[in-house]
């Protein structure tokens, strides 16, 4: 297959290219040449800014996988430039497109709408609505040839956000780990390599449609997730669960200071319906494997994830206050 990857050198796109080359596909990367420019010398590299001139797109491809579109005009311009040059257009969107965080949300649920659809700034408030407009722009420009993928939290080696990696590092350090909220609460995420493998299989089969893409295949709770982290990364670590109300009263920020954790009112973010993806062959590797591989990468390539996770002294303070209660 002749495959065009928009991006392809950072996180998900990097894993897509890795897997595509391993499967013998002819891969072209389109990016600005600014991140990890020396990767994949065996692939064709086209250098361009998707917000600028796209005249380098003179070839023909069976499919394009677009991993880095955040604004609808970016999708529209790319799809227009590729019209007549590509068969399938796969767009990586997000489960944040949904208007409500309802457990069991399917792909047919209502989408978020922006009060001002011309807004360009990507924030926590506009991110989902902009991605929904990106999806609409693709369907308008390339009807009948769109594969829209809505991942939840993407994790694993090369993750630039540090959200999942913070927990991997924290459990590996050992000691008493502050765990947030209810251990019976659901949690969902997907290894970037599993998402990449699914994307490639659908591209090879020219699959169209919209799919929630997260994992694992069987429901997972925060309690079982953290127990697996402790057992896999440092069995000497201990876990202390602190109540949601206590943490919120103490001003602890969900998702950032304690990644993975969302309050009860937003539990639907970790409980979307993935039945459609499972029916098309989604397979998720064991959590132990993701944990070990993420730790090995994090130790080999230390990076700064400022603003993610609790500072050690803050965690100790919260643990002491919780115990005193």
C-alpha cells in the first residue's frame, strides 16, 4: 500500500510509520521537518507546513493518515489538496467531540458545538468542538472516503504529554502512592502501538466510518489498573486511596495533578462504547507490556513534563492530611 502520513515523527504517527514500514508499505511523511527529522530514512519525506503551501503533494496514495489536525480549515485544505490523489482519508479525532460525558457513549451521540465556530484558539473549552468541526470538514470535502477515529487517552512510549508516564514513574519510585477517588471507577486508554496497528488494518481494507478507539478490550477499573502498576513496576510500593471530595476540597486538579483521574460527573470519559472497533478487530496488548515498555522508554529518554502530576512534597502533605482525617 502507498501510505501518506501527516506528521509521523512524534507519538502516534511515529508508531504508525514504524508499523507500516514493518508491514512492507511504501510510506511518505508530510511534516515541517522540525521534530525528529532523522527518523525513517527509508521513507519518502515531504517538507511543508499544513497551514502553508501544499504544492509538494504531487504523488498518489492509497490512503492518508492525518494525526495532527486541530482546526477545520487544516482538514479542508489538506483534503482539497489530496482530492483525486488519495483513496481513503483517515482522520485522528478524539472522544472529546461528544456534547456530554455519558457512560456507554456510542459514535452516534450528539457532538459538541462551539458558540463561535470561527474560533481558532485550541483550549480545553474549544478542543472538542474544533475536532467535531474537523470531522465535518472532512466529510464535506471527501464524502464517502473518510475514516474518522476517536481515541481516548493514548499512552505508551514517546508520549509527549506525560500523563500516563507520570504514573509509571511514580509507581516505579515506590513508597506510598496517593490514588485518587473510587477504585471501582472505570478507566480507559489505548497503547499508541495498538491504535496504529488498528489504523493500518482499516487503511489496508479501505474501511470508512466513525469509530471510538480506546481500550482495554475488557472493562478496567482504577483499582485494578493501579494494582497492575504496583505489581509490574514496584511490588514494594503501597497505595492509599483518597476520596474525591477530599481531593477536590484540597484543590487537586483532576487529569493534570493526578492524571487519569476524572470526577464522578465526568466518568463517561472513561466509559465510552468501543463495540464497533472491537467488531473490526481491535486488539489491545496486556497492560503489563505497556507499563514495562513505557518505563524503559522513560528511563532511556528522560523528558520534562512540567505541570503534570503532584510534586513529591505536595503528595506527602495530602497523604498526611488524609490519614489525619
